[in-house]
C-alpha cells in the first residue's frame, strides 16, 4: 500500500449532505460540481467526506445499514429528471426546506417516493445510454447488492425493525428456503432498491471523475465496525460473534477512563477474526476495494481496533467488564496490500493509542492524524506540555493535520470554551491575538511539516458552535449542518489559496 504521496497538499472537510440545494439536503447535483470548482479555484486538491453508506441510527453516517451501499438521499432529483425518470411536477412539489439544517424525516418523506417512482420508470424502460452501465453495475456488485436489496425490502416489510429483533425466524437466520420465498415475494421492492443504488453509483462516479479532472482527490471514510442493524451482519453472520438466535455474544466499545467511569458500550457487533482469516479476509478486502472505487484515499476510523479491541459481553449494559483482545491487523493489511497494492490509506489514530498501535501503523507505513485542538495541555505539575504530539513542531512528515474533525467543535466555538491559561499559551505559541483563531490555526496547519492538511469548511467560515457537525455520545441534532446558497465560500477559499501557495501546497509551482 502507498503512504502519502510526496506532494504537499491541503483540502476541505465537507460531507455532501452539507451542500446547499432546494430539496432539504446536499446531493450529487449541480452544487457538488460547483463545490469542486470552488476547491480548484482555491488551490485545494483534497476533498474529505464522511462515510457514504445508507445512514442508520441517529442519522449517523458511521452507523450505516450497509458498508457497501450508498445513501439514497444523496441522489440528485434534478439528475433523475434530466434522464426523463421524473418530471417537473414531481420537483415542483418540494416543500420549503430549511436551508441551514437537514430535517432527515422531512427529506425522506419527500424524496423516497420520488426515488421509487424514478426506479419504476427506469426498470420499465432502461435508457439505452445507461443499459450497459446498469448491467455492469449489477454484475460487478452482485456479491453485496442482492443481499442489500433483499435486506432493505425486508426491513420495509417488517416495519423498519432491526433484522434480529422482529423478523420471522427463518429469514432472520437467512435460511435458503426463506431467502427463496421472500426474494420472490419482495422481488419488485428489491429491484427498486437495486435501481436506486445504481442511481447513487452513477451520479457519485460522475462527481468523482469531475473532481479528479480538476486535480481534486477525494478522501473517503470507513467506520471500523459495522452497524448492529445492517445487511453486513445479516448476510455474513458467520463472520461476526453471534449465537444461534442471532444475538450478539460480544460487542464493541472502549474501557472506563477519567471521563467515563463505566466506559463506552458502542454495541457494534465484533468480528470473528478467526473466520475472517480462514478465507483470507475476503470480506474486508472487498470492503476496502468497494470504497477505493468511490474515493481516492481511504481513512480508516478507529484504526487501533485493528491492533486490539475492547470486547464486552453482549449481556453487559456497560463497558466495565470488557477486556482487550488482539486483532490480526498486520495479516489483514497484508491481504489488502496483495489485492490493492496502490491503495492510499490514512489511519485514524486518536484516543487511547498504545505503543503497539503506533508500531503497527508505522510498520504498515500509514500516516496518522494530528488535531490542533488537542495540542494544548498542561502536565500534572501545571507546566505546558511542549512534548504533546499534536503540537506542530512535533509532527512527522507522513501525517495529516486537521484544525478539527467532524467530532470536534468548530475552532471558534472550541476557543471560546477554553480557560484563560490555555488561551494564553495558544496566543504565546503562535504569537497571535486570538481574534482570528480559526485562521490562526489554519495558517499553523498549512505551515507544518505534515504532508496533508484538512480544514472543516466551518473553520474557513469562522463559524461558532452552532455549525458543529457532531457531538459524540449524543443523539439528536447531529449531522445536520448545511451552508446556505447565500454563503460566500469563494472568498475564504481564495484567502486559503494564498496560504496554500505560501507554504508549498499548490498543485503547481508558481512561475
């Protein structure tokens, strides 16, 4: 696998849901292409997004119903209309959506019926120019698409309930006779799902091709664990720790610490690593391969879980009685490297990182992450910790620096919450007044030795906490921030271009 390229580069973190648009959520339509144009004009060569999978619990892209499928709400209705699959009356019926926040329930109520209508029109008469692409898509993705289509149709049939809670026992266990019966009964619904997935794939591919033509590479994201309610587990139960009744015998989380005396019980099913190793990690390799088809660079979330993971008995309500179990990360990446030798991967190595995790990352030549908001701390005796690995003067070249991520407050909001002693250290470290703190950190990241630097768009816009994307360990109100059509992003990007050029991150050398 490749480490970072030798080219210094910078870019923007923005999930497509945050793009402006008239249908209540960002999508793969005109605004996505306009954003790529804005990135190119600002000299930015990286666009980082969050996972593209169909969002599940809490509207989180990190809890998708499938690690292979795509979120259908991202499909551009205007794009479907251009193909003749929808008409003007369909689009004119759109309600007045909030321009600044995604109301997922309202968006689903409007878009899902139209997506199904477009799917029916497509299946009734497949446009000649798409017929070959459609056949190729179904053929190349049959290993996950057939299962996901049936899974989605079954969830709808059983009232959108979790697969292992209320489904009939035979189909919950995916018995062959039940699969045959339900596949026939839900054939139309499953075919709709396949068509909608094709729309997603076709439109996103067009966005990626356009971005690459503009010298913009896309950084995607893989959550290390899958959702408890997902086609991934239902279709591949032998690869996860479950019992004969499809209950999870062990689940993921993190141990108790200073901030959480009972730890965190995430509830994600754990992999049966012995079973995965027995077939050469085929499922994981295919997962990374699918993501590599959609993006140029892959970030693996919670990388430390591929070295060791916190195993919690499924019957426990907290994470207190878990234990660390080693994972075959080195063997897994050997299989990935054999199948995808040119894959460029970033390891999210934040949180409780032990020496063996760092050793594995370095042995695999994977860059880690640096977060400027984590850089300023005091030691137990009250001294400023100048050895903090998140401080720019301590960076390795093969690393990726962020002012903050989707899980952090905006830089402006973060700075407001700090104590005066920490603010004083920040001001002295950078030699700044702190009145333009987001851009002070953007300048610091741009000037650092880190090969790549990524900035949330909210920081370019110097936005407050109201623009925060996600607050971990909370449910409700997350993942909904959007910038409105009236927002000026070009001038901040032009300002960033000046820093990008100054610190050697432009895609071309100045004359």
